[in-house]
């Protein structure tokens, strides 16, 4: 695995994978081209060919790409050949939405435990899982070999929770808390904040209300 | 407004704005430096100074930045001097989480209407809003001058819903549907897919379960 591949290329691979899986599922397709993929994704075919070139030869000139081969290679490159067990921290509205989300299935991740520190939530069921006391994070996570967590706690509790997750062996955190987090080297954080995304787009809108 | 500013710089401005507002709210701070901001955000101070340089002089050498001035300028640059009314489409678990999310307040956006096409959901209340029949999108959105929408519908319904939103005058869409969408020039889409974000991080993890 060559870690010199630019982060921005790695960032696009899951989008390629998602679209390829959709082409198989919805249309039963077995081959595609960089042009077809580009049109479906709203990007340039040259960009796709350049991204794929980082990983050697994915297809032959003229005959296009074999979709199943591409899916297998991308799955391997992204370390998705096994399912990663995921801890969800926070059993509020968002935690419920995430625990109920069926989109994790067959895409490499499965939420295997849910934590909260609210006594009225601990012991309740969300999806198929019983909400555990967040005080048990430090024992449960290492015992279950969990390296991936989703953070759905309020901003004020986020950094402290992240520190505890990292101490418990977590190496990748998807955070929905609207705050920047500090983690040691080797730990990865990805942020999801709807307001940040809306603000980014607002820049490009006409400044007046229509 | 200079639209030649790189998208990647625009993408970081909401994160600066969020952190500056937090410094005022939590610590009552009135001045800061690129070094302090960099440390809080886990990035380099040179990057911050370079980003700010696109917008003229935000601070004076040696005396740092006045936080309130920075906040006002970023708010203006990002077109957030008024609140944008937002339509939420999809009243499932995720729609509920978004409608209940208090993080939109005072950050430029307010969800003013919620739509679904499920007869068992139409007429029900989520947060302070009554779920409207999605069949009324085309009349309600223009009447309310809505240019921004959040899409929380299943993948299969996403493109058709986007086409209708665009026809109704929407120019910025935050999509939670796990699918790439096609929009005409001048319409902006931002995606939020937890699996894509988790897969991006999985690349950097050791390929074996710990």
C-alpha cells in the first residue's frame, strides 16, 4: 500500500466504489468506461483515469473496465475486505438516525455498540442494540477490538469523549459534533457539520434573498 | 466578491468562523493570533494567514486579529448577514434529527418547512413544523423564497427530488442520500455520506482488525 497517494485521490475512491456498486445493483452492468463513470459522477474522465493510475492498471485501453474487478481492487485498497465494528457514542436523535441507517450494510462497517451517559437512555434499545453506559467505554472497546467510532454527542462533551475513545484504542472517528477536535498522530478524524456545508455553498449564492 | 478565490479556501472559512464564535462564547476572548487559531484547529498558522490574505488585511502585524471584526467579515463574505430559510425534504429518522438540531440557530440557516410523501407522516409535527405533502414543493418553495434545501430521502428518490427542487428555484442542496446527483450549472450540491467518510479513513488504518 503506497501512502504517498494524495489524500484528495483517496477521498474520491469511496465515491467511485459507491457508484460502481450502484451500477451493478441497479443496472446489472459488468463493464464501464472512464467516460461513463465521469458522466454519472459529474467529473472529467481524465481525472478518473489519473486517479486510477495511482493503483496500476485497472482496465485495458479500448475495452473499458471490468466493474467487479474494479470493485474488488477498490475494496482491497480501502481496507474493506472485512467489516469494521463501529462504536456509536450518543443516543440522541442523531444517534437514533445513525443506528437505524441501513446504508452501512455491505459497505464495510457495522455499528456493534451504542453508548450514552444519560441514565434515561442507558438500557433502552435503539435498532438491535442496547444503549450501554458510556462509563464502560474503556473496557468494552478494547475487548471488542473496536478501532472506529462515530461521535454524536454535544459540542461541549466532544473533546473529552474523543480523548477517552483514543485511550481505548480508537484510530478513526467520524464526528458530528460542531467543533474542531484535537487527536494525537495516527488517529484520523472526519467531520460532518451541516452548517459548515451550508455556509460553504452560501458563498456561491446571490447574497440577497430571492 | 471575488469568485477566483479557490474553493478549498472557501471551504475552510466556515471552520474559522465556527472556531472564532466558540472562542467568544466559551472564553469571552476579543483578540486572537494565527498561531492560537492554528493550534485550536490543528493546522499551520501560515495556512491561516495565507487564507485570510485572499480577503485583504484582517489584522495587524504583531497585534493579532480582532475576533469580532473577523467574525463580521467572514459572515459578510459567506453571505450570512441574513438567515437563509431552508426546506428539509424527508421526515424519517434523519429528518427528525436535522429538524431537532439546534446548531442551525444563529449560524445563518433556519429550517422553515419539512416535506415528505408518506401519508402517515404528512400532517405530523416534527420540532415546531408540520410535515407538508411533498407534492406541494413546487408551490411552497417559490412562495417562500427558498433557495436552500436539505435532502434526507432514500437514494432511489434522490435525483427525482433534486430535479423538482431545482425547478422550484433551489440553488444549494445538502444531500444525505448516498448517491451522486446531477444538477445544472449554477446549482451547488454538498454531500454527507457517513460510509464514504468512514471508508476514506479506513485506507489509513492497519488492514487487520486489532
